[in-house]
C-alpha cells in the first residue's frame, strides 16, 4: 500500500508543551504557585480539559480553544479556590504553546525527512498558538481547527472529512500520526490509517485502536517501508 501523505499532529506529537508546565503555572498562579504541586496542576488541567472537550464534541456549534481553555481554568479555579482570572490564564497557556520546543526525536525526524510523500500538519489549535511554530517546519498543507471550525474528535467527523475534501489523495493513502485518542478515533472514523506515537509507553484504553504504534518519530521511516511493502 502506497502512502502519499503523512498527516501529523502538532502539540505533544511534534511540540513538547508539557515541558513548559512550570512556566505556565508559575505565570498563572503567581504567589499561589507551589513547585511540589506541579503534578496536581497538570492532572487537574487534563481532567477538566477532557470534560470540557467531551461537551464540545457533542455540539454542532464550533467554539475556539481560547474559549475552551477559559472554561477549563474556570473549573480549576472554582475547584481549588485560586485567585487568577480564567481569561488571563487561557492567554498564558496559548502563548506558552507558541514558545514550546520540538521533541528531540521530532527535530531529528524533520531534519532528516526526505519528502518521499506529502507532509501535512493537522492540529486542534488557534492560530495564535501554532503560527509561530509553523514557520519552523517545511510542510505541504496545514489543517487547523480554527480554520476548519471543527476538532478531530468531532461527533460528525467534520475535521477529517474536511481534510479529505480539501485534498486529491485517497484516504487509504494517508497516514495520520498523533499522541491522543482524538487523533486515532477521528482519523479512523473516516477511513484514514492511524499511528499512535506513544513516547511514555502507556497502555491504550480506548475501544478504537490505532493501526500502528511507534515510540519515537525516528521509527517512522521504517514503518513506512513496512506499510508500503
């Protein structure tokens, strides 16, 4: 099977946002910040993000990530009695996304990429988060949720349906790579092959499973050879 295009997620696949967690929470909490609580801050964020995104996926109306992040930080604030402004916290988070660095294996992969097929960036992002990073990558197409007005795990699969409608490549010739269930579930729902980048070597717990698993992006060239026979 020929792969004519690789669609790849941005944040936590190419870009290591978690590495900026301390910067994010120090800026948000100020004097309320405690270094020994960083794991709790991160855990709270992902728990409430999952809850908010779950509701967003069910909606027919698109709302941008700044609004979503604001709602997440409101929930965190009320749960923990913090004093920050949720809107300011959302702006800090988005700015820190734009300042984050590439994973080492992502930099190595992009530097050695031989352009054997098209490379697409497919990201749930607002432009303020991602535009400063896009200038650092050579890619053929970009699909950003703020433009498409849909997220990857949208209930009606609008994100990846729009990806297919805006390209001339058959779905069976596309491989989507990402770190999250939304990458796998959304792409598989429209018949696109999926690859889960599992750097932390965790267990997959969702019913819809990835077609392929890699633990380092430098494994991708070998995987492509196997897929194409």
